[in-house]
């Protein structure tokens, strides 16, 4: 299992806790990522939203791509997975920017392709936001342009959304043939697009049984279209690690008690503009990306056992959230990661 983490560009992950002691500043992001490299984390995921979806649109949030470039320059090993939404970007310019950041990082820049869900944010920031399946049709062409520019010396393209004539891109990315393209989606159109165009599949938080079904389904889809297996299966999860189960459950109760609805501005768009496989309630939305659903809540021993269950069904990357992030990521690295290794060794011996 590889352990990644979401960079807290919104100042936290909890919609019911106002102050989480993780400011949305580059200084904090830099300290966190450099520490994570020392603690054994493999990946940081940088979400792309121009409005703060967690604390409310009036609050500070960092822009994803400029943050990614800056993080690339001050780290050495960690993979920098940065979200990109085609409706907000020119694909040729995005390909150029991605190649440049991949050069800066010496091959550590990867993309999380997101077809978008927040209509009001798109209105405020001049994004293109259309019906669900058309957003994915745009995404397919967007990926075609990225890959074409990254791999061909001169690239031509004529599609419904984009047209390029004799376009050149140099230098190319360090990674060959292209930086890894991750994506997550639960609709039929989304899964079809990801199976055909992307390299890895990432999921919202789910139970072991839900994740096992999703992984099996996506493996079959890849095989049916003659593609190589996905390079990775990842899942979002929120961790509450405490010395006792009682302490962990008390923290869970605190963070899921809805006190203030200001952080729930995007809830309606998230649940109506996306085609989700599981319906969610306000309490589930207390933490982003259904992060409570995996139930990584309890003692280090309980959490390690659950991680091994996910590993058994084919998951190989956890994209974790914590609060406060710096302190809890260190705790997880010292108390949970080694325990997973020990338990795995015992199972395999």
C-alpha cells in the first residue's frame, strides 16, 4: 500500500469545525509536504477549486497549479498529483504547463482529471459547464490533445471542442509516454471514459465490499477494450487515529455534528450535477469525498487491519485526509504504517 495525502488548500477538511490549525498558505503546504517525504508518504493530491468548498466560498483557498509548481521546486521524491478540469483550461496550454512542471519535478507531476460538478463556481470563474455526458465528451477530447502534444513532434487535431493545426510542444514531459492520468467517476459515461483514456482509477471513500466491486468492474472494462491493466487503484479516506476506540468515536461524533451550513454551499451541486453510485446525506458531507465511509477510525491496530482488507481486494493507494493535518500525518506514519508492514509480514510468513 502507498500512502498519499490531500494537500489542505482549503484550510481543513471539516465542514463542522471552524478552526483546524492548518492554514491555507504556501508556507504550511511546503512544511507539510517536505515533512511527508520524510515520513514515507508517496503522493500529494492537490484539488482544483477556485472557491473554498469546505469552509465556504468567502474563505481563502490556494490555486492548484501554481501551488503544484512551487511544491515541485522544494521537494525531491513525492508525486504531485494535481487536479485539472477541462472546462476551465485550454488543453494545449495545459499540456505545456504540465510538461514544464514535470521537468521542474524531474518526472513527479501527475494529473487527476476531473470533469467538474460545481455549476455556480463555473459561473463565477467563466468555466464551461454543460450537461453531464457532454462534460465527459469534452474530457475525452481534452485528454487526446494532452497525449498528442506530449508524444508527437507536430500534432494536428480536429474535434467537436478543440482544433489544433501543426502544433509543437517542447520540451516534452520527463515521463514517457505521458505523466500518469488518474481519474474518478461513477456514472456509466465516466467509467467508460476513464477505462479508455486514463492510466489509473481513483475513488471516493467506500466500504471494502464497494471498493472490491468497483475495482473488479474497472479491471473487466480495461480488459474488454484491450488495454493494459490500470497502473493504480486509489481511494480517498479520512483518518481518525486515537489511543482508544472511545476517543476516536468521540472525535467522529464531534466532526459530524452539523452546526453551521456555510461549508455546505456546494452540497446541492455535488449531489445533483454528479451521477453518484451512493446517495449521501449532510452528515456524510461533513468530510469531503465520502472520506468517512472507509471507517479508518479507531486505534492504530484497528486502522491497520482495515487497510490490509482494502489491500487484499486490490487497492494500492490511499489518499488520506487528517485534522490537524501535520500532527495527525506524523502520528499515522509512526503508529499505523509500521503496523501494516508488521501485520503483512506475519500474514505472508
